[in-house]
């Protein structure tokens, strides 16, 4: 695993991954047209310009990013453009130096969505899409280590987890959520998380029931519930040696964007005080 294809894409262990499903029946959040009802602009507009420069003023380039649960890549590409200050019309041919500043590895459990992301990526040399079940430790460990090893690194500079925590939680329970957050915090110096609120859990379970499918195995037994942004913040700060740097506000669909920093990192960068809460 970890070999780069002709177009700069990552090869990865293929999970059993389900095919793209009708909206409402995607048990891992792998909706085939996700970006149509939660457009990327709703997130990226909340992030300040020059964020990477403020967080990593003196770090060696390229910076390495990890996007977990990237779906078909629209948000990944929008984040990449925003973080590097690229215009919508600019692709890799217009910006040959983009990969010198940031390389982004994006993974998702659904191979159909990953294939679409690979075909549509405007930055094939610096954004890699891989089919990977992040909860499968036997697959993720060698794959991520191989990617990092190419850059002589052992951790990512920044990780993105955008509306993914609920699906991990529903499919793997409280212990799975804790293990997932612990793993990400150990692998990323900064972590940008958009947790789904509890009402989304109820809506996801309701959609499955309306389609006549079995309920999520863990839904009724989850002890970690209620204010999920607060609960996830508690887990990361109390159990995972991270600190909350700031909240960038909430999207129009009521999800907070939370930036965390590893207490073990030696970065001097910080978000300017007016953005901190």
C-alpha cells in the first residue's frame, strides 16, 4: 500500500466498502451527493485567511494534512484552495508550487466516492484520495506510516474531521469514538473538527428506520450524548492531551468548527486573539 499512481493518487487497501447508496441509507455517512445539501462554502467561509501561516509561521514546508471521511472530495478541495489562498479558477497547472506548501491526504470508507474524487481533483499532484476504513487499524497503520515516511515525517501538521464523528460513534460506540479521537490526536499537531449535534444522531436513526433497515447497533446504548461539541472537547482536552485553540463559529446548519492543538507540539503559531473564544 501507499504507492503513488500515474496521476499522483494514493493506492490503499480496499475495504469491503458499500456502493454509493440512495440518500438516507448511507450508514457511514457516505451520501453520494453530500455537498449539494451541505456546500463546502458553508465551512470555509468561517476559516480566517492566512490560517496556515498563523499556525505554522516557521515550520518546514510542505505542510502535511489529513482529511478523514472526505466523501467525494468537494470539501477537501475547497479547504485546500482556501488554506493556500487559491482562486476557484486555479488548478495545479496554474499553481505548480502549491504542493510545496501543502500536501493533503484524504480518505473515505466508500471506494465509489473516492474514485469520483480522484477523477475530479484539480490538484492530483498534491491532494491524494484513498479508500481506507480509518477504524481498521491493520490497514490504516501501515498505509498512513508509508505516506508520512515519504516526507520523512511521523505526524501530520493538521487533520480535518468534518461531520464524521457521529458516523464513527454510531457504528463503533462510545469506545470507538474515544479510540478514534485518541488516534487522530496522536497523529495530528492541529485538529479541525466539525462534530454533528445530537439531533443529527436521532435524524440518522430515524432515516434508517423509515427505510425499513436495522437501527445502528450502538445508538440506544450511547452514554456519550447531549451536547456533542462539548463532549468531544472534553474527550480531546482531558483524555487526549489537546487544547481548544478556538471555535470559528457555526455553520448555517448548526455545526461548530473547533480547532484543537496537541499539547505535545512545539509550534509557536496561534490564531489571533480576536478569533479565540
